[in-house]
């Protein structure tokens, strides 16, 4: 946590000095657009928003509609700036970061835009780990640029951070501080399910502390069960312990959701929550709990406490230890098709390799070396994604 804590101290000084906090959104697809709108209408005024993307003409249209809508609602809008960059070119990203010197960087880019990878993988192989080489492809370039630009921004990654951030760290690369999505998509479902059991009309009176990986976000949300690997969870009602039937909680978490881009409201909200809680904790000298996957290079998802007074972050171990959390997350991520990350390589499980062969008639390597990420990502696009999309037409 030392590097993250150093960044928190720098950010606290800026907040205390009433300086503008610069938030860079890299990639302006549906996640980036939702986040743009949430930040633009946020009551906290002392921020400016920087968009880095390939298609600046499209981005300008998106920014225009966000500004106009905001002015219609409450006659306010933030300062929003657009820069062109190419995520395949590290120097392009480096120039962007050197120019704006952001305090937060949110990577919302996707290699294969407009596609929810899970729409292919869950019904066929019931695992998401196959897509890790695609999820890491752009963020590794961003983090290389981050190093070249000598940036000290807090970096939040949006795509499969449970695995992507640990993979970067294990390969001795610069890596994001925090991930968004996954684990904290599940928490509101748990709050609603617990409120139902407790006859509580306001789910915000329920607090949830949770440690698990991406797999359990999906299997609980879609199927209402845990595949016999239980997440670590504590549920409080008005700050009091509860005696709740967890199997019923899991069942009630399986609520219908859209499968199109509207789902990305959750991921954008996750990014917004992290930024908001960090800034408010530092501003108010308060403590805030966030749930984040891949935090400082650990596999899976964890509760983290931000101590604003001391400008520090730490694993929240009041109810379960860090060791318990890491062990639970390894079991969970195995079910997602990831056996381990070691010596800079990602290893798929034998079960995933078998499922991919059976579902797509494609042979994938067990070990994906860091230097082969681009090659593997292109192989997956050509041999799995494109044939599946063609069959769906």
C-alpha cells in the first residue's frame, strides 16, 4: 500500500489547498460516458474532467450533450477537455499524461468495443478468465506511459482487475492502484436481499463487507448460488450484527438486468464511488470503506478502508484477515478459469482449456507469457470472438 499511500498524501495536499482535482477518463465508450455524466453533475465543484480517446469528433458530441443536459437540469457544468490519443502507441498516452498531469486516471477502454465478453463466455464455458489477455492489452500500455510520464495519479482500472492488476505486478510492470466493478456490483444486490429478509424499507441501512472475486459476482447475480465456494461476508443492520440465511440472500441476488451497454451504469458508478469516497475522506478527515478488485496487485476483490485524516489505505480486516481473503479469492478466481499468475505468466485452469475446446473447438495454451499478450489477444479475437459474433448474425 505504500505507493498508494504516497499518492493519497499528495492528493490530500491539493484538496487542502483548494486546487482543482484533475480526473482523466481514458476511453469514452459506454462506461466512460456514464462516468462523464456522473462527474459532470456531481455536487463537488472543484474538479475538471479530461477525456483521452481516439475519436475526438464523437467525444465532442458526447461532451456537448452532457453539458447541455446538465445546464438544463441545474445550470451547472464542469470544465471538460478532450485530447486525442492512440492506446496502441505508448508515446501518445505519455504525451497526454504529461500535458494534463491528472490526479486520477480511469481506464475505461476496451480492445473489442461494444461487446460484453461475458455474453459469449458465460453461456458456453461459465467462466470469464479466458478474456484476461484482452483486458490487459491497453492498460499495460497506459501503465508504461504512466512510468514514462512520471505520473503520481491514482489509477483505477475497469476491466477484469481481479486478474489484470496482479498480472502486471507479477510481471514487474507498473500497475493500477485499484479496480472498479465486479465485487461492488454484488453489494447493492446483497443489501436489497438483506433488507427484504429484515423487513427494512431502506437498503442503505444495511452495511456489507465482502471479499470474493469476479466469478462470484457473476454466478450469484445470474444463478443465485455460490458453486459451493462461499465468499467471505459480514452483513450489518443499523451497525448491528445480523443472523441472516445466506443461501436465501444469494437466491434473492439473482435479479434481472439488461445485457446491453446499460449494464455499464454499474461499472461507471463503481468508478464514481471510488473517486468520491477518496476525495471526501481526504477532505473531511473521515474513514470510508470501498470494495475493489485487484487492489495493489492482489488477486480477487477486497474491502479497503481509506483513512482520510492520515491519508492512508489499508485492507479492512475487522471481520476477516487478509490471509483469509486471499485464500477465498484464489478459490473463487480458479472457478473463473485462472489457476495462478507466476513468473510474469498467467496460467489457465485445465478445466477452462477443456471447456474452450468443447464449446468453440479452439485449443488455447495453458501458459500465457506477458510478452505474448498481444498475440494471444489477437488469437482470441480471430478464433473465438469473431466466429461467435458471425454465428449470432
